[in-house]
C-alpha cells in the first residue's frame, strides 16, 4: 500500500491518500507522489490596470498581465471569484500557457508586470515560481496577489523573484479567519512579516464586510498591527464589500464606514490609507504625508494626474515609497 | 365502550409505528456517523487511481510533480 502524502505548501497541511486532492482541489496524490494539476493551465487571463490589484505605489497607470488557475486554499464566504476559486480544474475552461508563453504574451502586450491573481496563486505555486523567474530575467515585475496562507519555506524560495505583493489581510481575529475563510490568522501575519523582511514591496487590502469585521476596534487593531510590525509606509486599502457568493443577503459596505476606517488608519499613523471600490472617493488619491498635497489623482482605476517625480513629492521632495519606475 | 377501545387501539398502533420509524432514523444516523468516524481515521475507501488518471487525461490535465510535500513522519522532501 502506498504511503499517505502530506502537502507542505500551505498551512492546511493536507494529508492525502492515493487519488485524493487537497482542500485546494488542484494538488493530488498519485502513486505516492504529490502532483499539481494546473501547471501551465490558467483558466483566467486578462490585461488589467495595475490599480485593480490594488497597487497604488507600483508603476502607476501601467498594464499588468494577470492570470489564475482554478482552485483556492481558502473558502471565503465573500469570494468575488468563486466560480474559479471554488472549482476543480475539470470544471473550468483552461488554456495551455506555459511560463515562456506567459512572459512572451506580457511583453507583446506591453505589460510591465505579471500578476498571479484572481484565485490564490499559492495553489499554483510551481507554475508561478517558474514564470516569475523567467519574467524577472526579462525585466518584468512579478505581483503576488494573495491571502498569504503559505508555509515559510516555499515563501522564502519565492520572495527573490517577486518584487511586490498585494496581500489580503482579511481581518484581525482568529475567529474571523476561521468562520469566514476556513483559515487561520497567525500564519498570515507571519507570512506578511517574512515578505516585508525579504524586501518585497507590500500593499495590504482589508475588505470590510458589514456586521463581520466593521467594528472600530477591529479596524484600530488591524491598523495598529500594521504600524507596529511593518511601519507607517505600507499602504492599506479598505475595500468595499459587494454582496457575493455566500453573503448575498448582506448589504454593500456603507461609504461612511469606509471613510471612517480611513480616518482610523490615518489617526493610527499610517501614511497611505486608501478606499477601494468607490470610484470617485477622495480615498482613491495619494497625498503627500508631509505637505498633504495631492500626488496621484485617481478615479477608479484611471490615473488623471501624477505629481511623483523620481519617487519624490514634486512639491516638497519628500520620498514617497514604492516602485515607481 | 367497544368503539372507544378500538379507537384507543388504533391510536396505540399509530404511536408504535411512529416510535419504530423514529428509532430507525436514529439508528441510521448513528451508523452513518460511526462509519464517518472510522473513515476519518484512515480506513478510507480505496480510490481507483487508474480511473482517476484516465479522467484527468480526458479533462486535458497533465499532472506536474509538485514541490513541498512529504511523507508524514519522514524528513521534509522538496522536488
């Protein structure tokens, strides 16, 4: 009888009998070895504005070649991409796109970055890693769009090849992660700290879900954790929830809740706090933390004005952290 | 008097039938939960791996050997 195989990619540590798949639905034990079923088989490929990731301090107004495969290691009740993230690869329409083709298509389409996104790229780790290596050799920036529920060893192997990560910090309590996402908070916090230490440019997103994580104390705790562990310069995006998937009965996040969250973040000492999914809100803009002047004026994903020159405020020459060129 | 006895008997029979049905349901659920508990401890039904492989081929999926896995209790394995 062949042995049970343990996947050590994410913190679920799924133990699989022969023929079984992990919670991600894409990693399988065949003949006593673990295999990925989605290497080079994305089901979703698009060219997006980088602001959609959301990344507001990375190559503004540039295009990002974005891809995902089926599957996910989380079970978020609010998932916006549940049609692919909660499906096995047999139930999605996949295309053959090996790493070389991803890089070639990104370059041909004048994209400056490749985003591993939509579902969680942790579950197509091998595909992402090989693509990221090639992309970096070709001068492209790699974007890791993730919930960061990944073990330390694979994350450390990945970090040298990803220049930026857009991380969903979904909440700040273990209860929220368990009930809402079938995951755990502490490993996510550790992964975020690892990426920060490794020099990966980080932007965090917190989706505010009415009645679930919209209490002021939760928002204060989240902002304090970021300030204490990552410093004031890591951008934080408060994103508007829209009724989806298993939470269709909830209302969208009220605009005033997001505005209040932004106030709390700024009061906590964070320099760059944004409001997402409300196109014309002033919280879409970047302001200089020193002189308060408007640096980047955005409406939705469009950049209307950019007053950052060589990574500095045009008016007072304060350094604005990010990857600007 | 006789009619009252007959209707009482009928009621009793109906009650007995209901009790038997309820007992049956409870036993069925218990057997199912015991079976699930046994299966969770490793005695899972054997998967026909050849059939799984054939289904993957049919779906156009080519298994690619994964990184970061191992055999529980053994040293960590990579590649």
